[in-house]
C-alpha cells in the first residue's frame, strides 16, 4: 500500500508540478498567513517592550546612583525587569524560529518535488527510499463492519507532511 501511494504521489508530482504547488500552497496559505502576521506583530511588540525595558533599567540605575531610588527598591525593580526581559528574549527566539519555519514552506515544496523526480520509476520500496520520502506512516485500526477487512493508512511525507487529496486533473475534467 505504501509503495503504491509513493508511486502515485511521485508520478502525480512530476506530471503536474504546478497543480501540486497550488494544492500545497492552498493547504498552507490560509492558516499560515494569519499565523505569520500574528507572529510578526508579537515579535514587533516584544522588541519594543525589550527596548523600553532597557531604557527603564538605565533610568532606574541613574536614579539609584543619584539617590532618588533606594537600594532595596532598585534591587526589586531590577530583578523584575531582568526576568521580564529574559522571558521576552526567549519568546522572541521561539517566535523567530516558528516564523522562519512557516516562511520556509515554499522551499520545502520545491525540495519535495526534486525528491519525487528522483523516484519516477519506483518499482521496489527500499529503506533508503522510505527514509528519504516518508516521515511517518499511520495505520488506523482495521474495520470489519461490512464483512470485509478495511484499513486506512496516512502517510506523512518528508518536508510537506500529510498531502491533500491529489486527483488526476484529466479525470476531473472528464467528470
């Protein structure tokens, strides 16, 4: 079953690259655009707040040196601001990584297409091919409700995950 699906996917992708790109972008675009915009907004806010904390810390230090702020209060505020700034830096780092991953989608699709081109004449499923193209195979529990045994599988491909339905465009036009 996995071999058959790999054969179908590689032949579809190599024969209909543009349609495959469109399907992958449609799957990816709607949710990711909103998430990317929100992530950029959070990053900008966090960067502004981090800069603001740096200025506050400098002012607070100057107030402590000049005697306007006692040492105990300076220590309390300093610890609070440093903890907040460290938290912001961790979040910024995480958000930047997530944003980079989201923006890398188009490159991943192109790399997957290149991989599929290598396996257009796939006859046998080897561990090397499986490792190159597939991340995971999910097998559902068998269904014997109608007297016949049916078992669905889902394949998560390297770089692109679980694919949307890939229908042959020629058959769609005839229907």
